C-alpha cells in the first residue's frame, strides 16, 4: 500500500497482520500494533525519542549473557512479569496464588538433597534457617513425589553464580516431597539485595528516582505431573523493602513467617542461637507440568 499520510499507516499494518496463519499470533500482533501506534500518537513521539527507545531495546539484548538476563530484570521492574503471573494463576486472577516470578537466577540441574539435609555447600556465615514446607493440591490433599527446586541468595545478598567465594550450586538443592507432601531442609537466612544496575535497568531506575532493592526471599520451583509447575518466592516478613520491591513481586500470600528463636535448637543441628524457622504451605493448581527456559546457564 502506498501511503498518503500518517492516518493510513495503522490500517495498512493491521491489514498485513491478518495474513498471519496462527490465530493466536495474529491476535497478539494485531493488538500489539494497535496499542503501539496509539501510544506513538498519544505522546506525539519524536524521532529522537524513537531512536533512543530503539537503542534502549538493543542495549537490553547486549547486556544479557549466560550469567545475566537484562530482559527479565526489565520486565520485572515495569511490573509486567507480576501482571502476567497474576492474570494466569489463582483461577485467572480471581483468588490468591503462591505463583510468583521465576527471576533471573534459576539454574537447571540443582543437586539432589535428602529431606533434612543442608543446601549450604561452602562457608556461608549467617543465621541458620530451618525450612519445613508442605505441597498440597487445590483440595488441600498432600502432593507426594513432587520435585522441589530451591535456591536463594546468601546472607550478603549474592547468588552463587554472582559470587566467586561461594561453591558451585551453593544454596541450591532439589528435594522430593514425602507421603505427607512435606519437604524440609537446613540453610542460612537469606538477605535482600539490589538488582544489577550497571546496564539499562539501572539507567531507568536512576531516571525514575527508584531504589534497586528486592526484599529477602526463598525461591522454589515445584514440578509434578498433573499439576501446573509452581514457581514461587516466599518473602521474609520483616524485610524493610516489602512495600517497595523494585520488581513488584510481593503479594500478601507470599509473605512467610520467618520466626526467630533465641534458644538453641533441640537437635543441636543449628549451632548457636539465634536461628530462624519457616513453615509454609504451597498450593498447586491442576494443569500441564512443564519446565521454563532457564534464564541463565
């Protein structure tokens, strides 16, 4: 189509989108084009602003590598990741859900750990933490034999792939739920941390006068045939950044009771006091069991 003016651009592009064979892709592209073109018209986007935006998108890709995913960080910093998550879980957004963000630090092939074991693989000073959790189905019945992948930051706020002082796969482990849907393990209490700010996301946060901090949290990915894979984050209830998480990931259902104990643990397994405990129940939804693409290797 030979265009005469700006008013003819959108209809021309939408007409081409109708040639898309896949109906869902056609629907997505039609809506995307409509919203993008309306966005440009509403703001009267300048040529300089458009070139800056294109450069911005290019830099997101250039900042991503095997150990860092800038696109995931950006989606979280805009609230996009949480919006998609909450719309697609909890009965289509109608009820609470344990589902949360995958984040940029999940790795495949975490080492298997027996229930009651530890995921601390190198000297990691910090308050001991004992986690005792259950996995249940939509009716509250235990989900047995579920694989539970666990990972979290260290007490100084670094994941092992970010920190040369930590052993490979430190603070990572994979468990299997028992006949009661239960799994339990020992670790150290995690800390909140700033997301990486040396690339595009950092530039945006600075321009918006926003801090880069995430509240302390425990990651889990729970896999069992017959259920939708549950990806979750359980947040420390006393973290100062619960109300202002830079990734907008905190929901009421994800705040855990990280209870402090000032007496020595009866088993002696936690060393000196204080130590912390977390009891939490994960609720799985029926659906297709599939693993996400790891954001890092």
